[in-house]
C-alpha cells in the first residue's frame, strides 16, 4: 500500500490527538515499516504481528537498522491470537484482511474469525483502521457490523473509468462498541 497509506493513518492518529503512549497493534506487519514511521512520529507502545516468521525476521532487521528497539514484534496467527495479545487501543490492518479473504479454504469462516479475533484484542471503544484494495466501503461495513461502528472514511486516490468514479483503495476507521 506504500507511503501514502502510512501517511494517511499517521495523519488520522495525529488529527484525533491519539495519545503517543496508546497501545497500537499492526496486524500483519510485514516489513514493519509502518511501526517505524509511527515510532518516528512519537508513538511509543507499538506491537507488530505476522504469521510469517520470515516477515518478522525482516521487520526485526528494519527495526534494528532504524534504531527502534522498543517496537515489539511477534510471530502470531491473528486468527488464533495468544492470550497476551489483548487490550490494544488501536489496531491497524493494511491488506491482512484482504489476504485472509482470498484464502481458498473457508474464506467466509476465516473472515468471521478475524472479526472475533479483532474483538478479543481491541479494547471496547478502541479504534480499528483498515486499508483494503479488495473491499468497498459498503462491503467492509457489512463485514464489521458485529461489534463495530464506522467513524470515518479516509480519503484515498480516485480514478475514472467508463464515466464512473471509483477508488482503488478503501480506508476506514471503525470504533469497537462498548
């Protein structure tokens, strides 16, 4: 999703005056660059998880290169989160829900499990920021209707094709219900 996606997330957090010590979980952290950018913006309580050990190894290298030893990184399957993965004030997803949705083995069940996992790791009234290239706003509203309410749609680049305007990416902010 690139730099534009990261900046969109960081700008929203700053605009909302989210405290810099808020606990943040990057779901499917990949190379961990978003966490590094959040740390550079002053955020101090950062955790990244990925089911891929090689992704976590890569993100550890990026973290060390950038001199950000306080970023926590863990190999973790979000569909079966460990007990200590809980109480986050902010959860961020850039493409992980998309990847889970493409799983040929019970994609519907895995999407439902993703929502259950999200409810177990995110505090009530916590924020969930999702960036998707597979889902429209309306589809995401439907997927996250259990336990979440939409707060905001973040602006994303638009394109025009055949006289219709659309987005190649959807970025939404949800809040977990009490």
